C-alpha cells in the first residue's frame, strides 16, 4: 500500500533503491526525489546527484563524467517507480534522452533495447504501454516545442529540480550485497539489472525494503557511508 505523499514544500527523508544495486539516502519534495550517490572512474571519486520525477516516472541527472563541452547537459532515463513512502524503488526502463541547451535538439536513445525487451517477454505489454505513455507525456510537457519562436524548453528542468540542485543532501549510499559495481550515470546497466519484470520487482521490494542497517555497507572512506567503486569507462 502506497503511503500518502508529504505536502509540497516540506522535504521528507526517504531511501532510494536504484536498479536493485544502490541504496541511497535522499529527500522528497513535492513530485521530485533527489539523492546523491558515488562511484570511481579513471581513478577519481565522483559524486552524482540524481532526481526522480514522480509524475512522469523519469530520472534525470547532469552526468559528472560528461566531456567538458557537455557539462551541464542532462541525461534522462525512463524508469519504473515503486513508492512505499519511506522507500522508493527506481528501476531503469531502457529508453533515454540526452538534453543539451535549448538551441540543440535532444537525442532519444535505446528504443531498440526497449523493443527487444518487449519481443523477448522481459517487458510485458501492459508495462510497455505504460512506459511509452509516460515517456510521451514527459516529452510533450517538458521538451517538445510546437510554435515557439524563442528557443527554449517549455518546462525543463522542472522548477522543483532546480530548487534541489544546490540543497545539501545526506552523503550516505551503499552497494547492496552481491550486486555488480554501478556504472557512471550515462552508461548502460547490464541488461539483467534493467527494469526486471513485474514479478521480479515485487520480489525485490520484499527483499530490500528493510532498514538500511540490514544491508552490507562498503565505503571508500571508513565511517562515512560513501560508496566509491571502480567502474568501466563510459560508452560512446
């Protein structure tokens, strides 16, 4: 049973379970959840802030490992969101978009992976239809321009995201036991960990909805609760 959403403007703490691999402390404000998580790439520690748009089921971030000419651009993921109030499960659902400045067209990625998931039965017809409907609503409300003479995005990034970009967040994240290391935010997760079918998501929720103390904690800086793990280089 989904717990009631806190009133807008009153940040509420919660736990985010990302792709059944990372558990992170975050906050919910209105229709947006924000959380930080860390990884190591090319011998450097990085902290990435991600935002979940609950009204669309889309997760967005500005990848810290983007090349210099694309710093500040956004990477948007279609996701499934299972909301337990104090715990939010977020699972990748293949389709992505890269959003740069308003005078640059956005780019849609991985529709072929979505189609493969449908044809192989990894994604059932009901979930597939729901994902496409939500993605279209996201594009129409946030990015698609019709007759605008000014080059600007209609509503992107959302105001609630902008308000949370500089807010201090808990620096606590954990790699769940027996899970592979997380990739940088704009690379593809292994298919086995992308959007598990409905039954698998329900089982995952039952297994991992316990308090954070029940999970193994791995830390690059003992005592901080921060996770820094080596990952593969970004894909083109």
